C-alpha cells in the first residue's frame, strides 16, 4: 500500500457523504460532506483502540508472511 498510496490535499479528495470524527478534542480539517458526526471517544479509549488495531495488523501480517493466509 505504501508503494501505491500517498497523502492527498483536501482539494484532491473526492466528495464524501459522511464524515465521522472520533472526539478527544482534536480538530480535524473541514471536509465538505452531507452528514458529520462526532463519536466523542475520550483520549484513553482512542489510544487503546489504536493499540488494538496495531496488534491485529501485525498479527495479520505475520500470518500472511508465514503462509497461513
């Protein structure tokens, strides 16, 4: 994915219908959309979620590299 995907300017992003922000008092860039909602996660929940996703991604990568998938 790193070889084919790259950061984009907001102006280069196709129009979106729904934007979900996570909360924890982080200001996201304004992105035009039909619907916007904030899920209001607190910072600790956000950090725990990031750690869980990282663990699952590394596990998936390991299984792919070992030919289990």
